[in-house]
């Protein structure tokens, strides 16, 4: 039985349709992340799950029960908000027990719950402070404590880390992951940060314009994107999209890319990644998707030969990130991004020889932006 | 010392001296009536008749204050202002409390439980702020008659509550707009309902705006004369009406010192309220306008 099931949910504000026929099922204990650019409807979907906004059509089931028209209080869910939304007039302890108090949980059990979550989140010394006396990270913990105290069926996280500074965000990310592994809770988590989505989720739902474009594991969404939008949204730096022309026949397809010279760059398409759809596109333009890490440097110093087609080009910009090196290199009229190891000695303006690993390349139809192979 | 670097040329200094002199004169002009009132109320009647409005009293006496409070004649009765002062208190306290509470509930509903037509509803309430007192006199008298509340304290309380709700709703609505909606959503998810959210979450953070509303309503209702003179019964007249009667009742000699003392008594409560809570008033009026 699904912990949460969403069936054909629609939501309109006036004449604009914010959610367009969303269907989704989440297993108990699953960590699902809704990710997408702002305005994609992910927060609206979250509010609909919470019962804070009614849906225009469709059904919503929690633990097999239809909750479409139940109030937030009747849904057995807890939510962590972006602004934390702590009650400013109450102490941390009162913030945590408020939900239990409203639900008339006996005092002894309430105190037990406070002790449990305070220890879990290491906020025991803060219990008698007011929210205004806490730092951002501490407020975040209290907000999670408030949700955890009630042990509901589903936890909702609405961009919980976006108000924290970069370092704290990474720390809390790890903490949320640990918490999920330890407690095995069902979580729906909204973010616009694709790294958060990749690192935390069991499954990711990539949304755009009120639709779920792809629902899959982080690995599927990253390596097997459904369309150009998903491919470009997931991953940083973004995937390179290269205009190419498909040639050849089944078993020996190849892509020719105009690189400005007399001879186009010819890249053989791996036979194991062929699809029946390719036949109809021979001789037509296609969009080739290559992630920055699908390139490697052909370097005599390294000795060992790397598989892949050779690409001779020029470096334009070098951006060292410490762990590795991001290069912008020329490809005909345009530029692409390449990720190399930190040992690379690439210099701006100098020629560079790269190997292209086609075994993980993806191919899109340029008009519809849908996946071809 | 203020925190500005100024030019230190002689001309600039002269200009500043002139500026301060002008400000001082203006302040004196504004203060003068109050000074005259206080001085006159503390003088014996003979000294006043001798002239010298601004001269300091030779002998200080509280006799005029005591007479105004306890024995001065207001029309046919000669029991001073004390009874009417208490009338005002028993009108003001329930009227302020009820209008503030209703305003808070209105503001809460208009911002946190937005219903279809909430904006129209608010616009119409706002309209109430601009209706002059005189316009509603006749219909209000009629209504009070129908309700059986004519010439009673409860009737006056009702009039002031009805008239005050427009203002208090405006105050609370604008204050609650700046309270994050997520806080209310969190309380809803915690299982709290309309009134519990109001009492437990919203009201505890409403201190500044409650102060504004109380000061505003207290001043308005305490100082009201028109509704008092129109709708009060013989036993429920507020102190403002009694002051008018006191000043207009002549028993041969015009007792300026008693008149002034009476005026001071009638004006004192609003001054006290402002002195005690004034800084919250200013703070509350600007609350939410600057993030912080």
C-alpha cells in the first residue's frame, strides 16, 4: 500500500492551470523529492498534499484513505517550512509540544516526545530559549523537531535548507539523510536545488509548468533523462547540447558535428544505445547531449590510452574548483564545458586534445526536445 | 550631540541659532494655553479677577480642583465631575476592549483565512473611517431606540464599538499582513483551529498593535462629545458633556479656576495613557514597514 497516492490532481488559479494532471505514488519509508525551477508548481503540489490549498480536481490518498477534503489537522502529516515558521512567543519546548498539546496527548507522553526529539537533534540545551535567540541552523533543527515530535505518517519539507548559508546547508543535508536512514520515515521534499535532490532522494520527480516530466531514481534522472529540460536541469555544470546530424544505418549510426573546419567531427553512435526511432531521423539534425565528465584529456604524460573519439580543440577559460578543473573549450562556433582531473595543465588559449566517451551520450529530437536514444 | 557633520562658518551658526529661537517660540505658543490652564486652576478666584492671566499665583490652592471634582454645579445638580468621570470610565473600558478585540478578529480573518470577497469587505470597512459623526446621528438614534438601548451606557458603548471597528480592523489587518502565513499554516498542521491559532499564536505577538488600538480608541471615545451629548441619558453622560454643562452653568460669578480645573480633569486620562504607552504607539504605527 502506498503511503501517499496522488491521482490526476489539477489545480487552477483563475484561468492559469498550476498543476496539470499530476499522478504519483510514494511507498512507505520512501524519500521523494520534487524538484524544478520556480513557478513549476512544486510548492503548490506540496500545499495540496498538506491540505493548505484545495485541489480543483483529482484525489489524494494517505495510507489508503481518501483525504482530498480533509483539513490539514486531519491528515496526519507534519511539515517543515522554508522560513521555519516557529511560534515566536513560545519557547523551543512549547513549539515542539504545541501539536501534541492540541491533540490532547497526555503530559507524560509529551515530555517523553520532547526529550526524544531534543536528543535526536541535539537541541536539549536550547529547550527553554525563544526562537529569536537561536541561529538559523538551530531554528532549522527546532522546526524539524516540531515535525518529528508527532510521528505522523508523512513528513513534508518545503525548501528547508534554502535560508541557510552554504556550509550549514551541506551539514544539514547530511543530517536529514541520516535522520531518514535511521527513522525510515516517508518524506516528500521540495527543492529547486538539483544537488540536494540528487544527494537525498530515493526518487526524484522533475517538474515543469505543472507537470511531472520524469519520475525516477537519481541515477535514472541523471543518466537517462526523459528530455532536454530534465537533462539540462539536473547536473552542475549543465549538460552540453551539441547540434549534430545523424547518418548511417542500424548497427553503424554516426553523428557528424560541424566544428568549423573543413572536416566535420564524426562520432560513432554506440550500437548498444540504438533505438528503433533513430531510423526515421537519418540525415536530419539531432541534439547530442554530453555531460562535462564525458570528456577526458588525451595526455602523453598520463601514458595510458583512453577509449573514445579524439577531439582537437582550444581551451578558452579554465575554472579550477579544487577537486577538479572546469574548462570551456571551443566547438565550432559555440563552446562546451568539460570537467577534467586536477592534474590537467590546460592553459587558456592553448590547444587541447580530448577524448569523447560516447557510451553515456544521449540524443534528443531538437523540435520536441524529447529523447531519441 | 546629533550625528551630523555641519559647516562651521559664522553664517551657518547664526542660521542655526535663529532656527532654534524660532522653534522655541513655536513651542511656547503651543504650550501657552496649557500653562494658562494649569496656572488659572491653581489660583484663588480673587487673584484671577485682579487680572494678570500669565502671572504666577501668589498662593497655590487646590480648592478649584476639589470643587470641580466634587461640588461644582453642572446644570441642576451640584455634585462636580466625579460621577460623570466614572460614567466615562464605564463607557470607555468596555468600548475599547470590545472594539479592539473585534478589530483583531477581523484583521485575523481578513489576512489569514482569506475568503472570497475579503478585499471588498475590507474596503467597505475602511469606508467607515471616513464617515463623519454627524451623518450617523439620526439613524443611530433610531437604531438605539429599536434596540431599547437609548439613553443608556450600553447604547453608548455600542455606538463607539460600531464606530471604532473600522479603525481597529484597519490597524490589525495591516499588522497581521506582515505576520508570515507559514506560521499560521504550521499551526493548522499542528491541529489548531481558528480561535486557538488566534489566542495562542497571533495574539501573543500583537502587543504593539494592541497598544496602538487601545490608545487610539481610548482617546477617541474619552474625548467624544457629540455621541455623548446626543445618545447619553441623564445618568450616563460622559465627562465631556458634564464639562460643557459645568462651564455653561452660571451662578452669577464666572469661576474660571473651576472651569480650568474641570477641563484638566477631563483631559488628564488621555494624557496619562499617552505618556505611559506613547513609545509603543509610535513603534506600533510603523511596525511591519521596516523589516527587522
